[in-house]
């Protein structure tokens, strides 16, 4: 994407735009706070639902008589819907109206969650999860774009993004606990509880989110062909990544699907170059800050989701912990994120997003390396708690830094699209890294007694080695970018003098 000789993985597009530490927030009124709380509620809802349903997968399988290959789609269908429609969701929010898209998507999410809660077949549960993921693909970029266009770039926006990040962490942490508790009552409650939460967000948005600005008169053209091709490409890409461990990365099926994805993307680029009002202005991808933030986001969520996958297997399969015990083990990370995130915006203003991303990956890498000490009898406080605490520090630094960097300097008319690109990085990264990690873990985790605890431990460590390696490489690129950004700032200051 970059047209210079600089590496494409540049985590800071224009360091001269760094937020001034002296910039202060104006006092926020009650209505502005209310709007931010509603938008945070949408983020909270997505995180809450993902955490709860993830814990409920085993009882869903048992109750509905689903095979192992089928029940994994309860999770994968959400990822497919979310990752497949993010770019479309972000651009439609810009073109149609962010408030309109947010309201419609939250309403659909509520209905789909209700359907999943009363479903009597695995197929219907999977379909509901796909629709929920697709709905989230519209709410996430719309909500973030509303924040970015409401709060001016600088300290006010950094503060809003920090609070937004904290609410996501709170939703995930609470979801882990509620998922463990509700699963004891019945897995259906993990689908039914989000319904009133979604309705509260819906009515709150109706009352507190300002109406979309009036569109200029005249007929607008919509890039239907671009929307169809990019959505098809993203759906096929995520589906291929999710299924590659099953069919083999080198199988004709997997290679053919990757080739199909490449052809669809090439067709999309051709369409975007010719249409008068493209779905994606290709020049936006020359914004190294946005692309670098999306790549960092891929590593953030990819490594963490993979770590959580390995950690869950270790705690529940090898150690025999209950879902609630596992949730409590991860809880310190969520609590620390919620405590640090509201103030992370001030740090972004002081040090810049690139240094925040780098600091986050220092903590991630240390956390994953520490987790390699686990064995069959590891104590929680001595072995696992330090990892959870480091992750609790890493998340607010890296998430806030990536959000701010991805949207800095982007025109208001493209904030939804920029948010969609960033969120696509998160979701595709989660799918890709998790697929790679599971491919390295050759032991059949359902065959604990057949393979023995020692073999399981080797398998878990193999997965964590991959996670730590990806984190370390990203940390190195983030450091290079931050140093180069600092050099550009010094050069700009020298030229100004």
C-alpha cells in the first residue's frame, strides 16, 4: 500500500499530528455523556455476548446433539458474519447515516439473539449467531465513527476512546462470569440476557444519539457491485481461514478458496477504480497510520484470542476447572483493563499512539512468555496471575493507541470506513492467528487419557510459542515505527526553527 521505500508495517502515519499534551478537555454536558454511554453500551453488548456464548458451547452441543465439527460454528459463524461485513458496514454508516445504521443493526441483533435463545436446532442457533455477527459488523464501525466525529481530535477524543475501550473490557469480563453462572442455569440464558441489553441500547440511541446530518440534495449513487464483491471476498476469506485446519492448509480446497478470494479482491479493486462514488476510496489505504493500526489490531486480537483458547483448554481439559473457575482466572485482566483504560487517553496524548502500541506489545510478549512456565500442577498466583495482570496493562495501551491512530487525520466523511478497516484487522487477525495456533497443536485435546498430560502440555506450549513469537515480531515493528516517528518529529521541529 505504501508508495515510499518505507516498510508497509508503519504504526504511525504522520507523527507531526501527535496530540499535544497540553490540550485539555472541554467540560462534557449530560447529553454528551449520555450519548457516549449508549455507544459504549453497544460495545459492551458485543463483548458481553461473545464471552458468554463462548463458555456455553459445550452444553449447547450436548443439549442439541451437535457434532464437534458442527458446534464450533456457534463461534465461527459469528466471526464469519462480523469479519465478512465490516467494510460494508463501515462505508454504509458513512453513506446512509451512522445513527440509522446503528439503530437498525442493534434491533436486528436483539431479534437474532432472541431467536438463538429459543431455537430447537443447532442449525438455527448457528444461523442466529451469523446474523448477530453481521449486525455487530454494522454497529461497531457506526458507533466508533459517531465518537470520532463528535469528539474533536486530541484530548477529548482520546478520553472518549479510552472510556469506550474500558466498556468493552468490562463487557468481556462480566460476560465470562455471567457465562459461567448462566450456563449452570441453562445455555439459553446466554442468548436471552443480551436481548434486554440490546433494547436498552436501542432506546438510549433513539433518545440521545443526534440525528444524522441532512444529506445534500440530489441523487446519490451506491456502489452495489463493490459492496457485493468485497463482502463476498471477506466472507470467503474468513470462511477459508476458519476451515483450513479441518481440510488442510495445502489442500486443493483451501488453495482454491484463497485463489477465489484473491480474484474477488482484484475484481473489487477494478470496480472501485471505475465507479464515480466507490465503496472504498483506494487512496485511504495509502494512509500508513490506518493500515499499520489495522495490522497491529490483527496481532492484538489474534494473539490474545489464541492465548485464551490455549488457556481455556489448559484450565478446563487438563486441570479440570469449571467454566466459572476459568472465568475467575481471567477476571483480573478484565478488572485491570477497566481500571486503566479510562486514563489511557492522557498517555496517548503525552506519548503518541505508536509508543502506546509498542508498550502494549512489550507487556503482551512478557505475559505470553511467562505463561510458558505452566505445568501440570502450576499454582495460579505464582504462574498464571502475572500473565493476566500484564495482559490487563497491555490491552488499554494497545487498543486505545490503535483506535486513535487509525482514525487520526481521516476526514469525517470516511470515519466509518476507517473504523471498518480497523475492525476488519481485529477480526481477520483473530481468525488467522487462531487457525495457525490450532494447526501447531497436533494433540487431540479430546483424547486426554489417550495421549497423557505430558503430551497435552507439549501441545499447549507449542501454541503459546507461536503466540509469543507473533507478539514479539509485532513489538519489534512497533518499536521501529515509534523511533522513526520520533525522528520525523525532530526533523519537523528543526525545519520549523
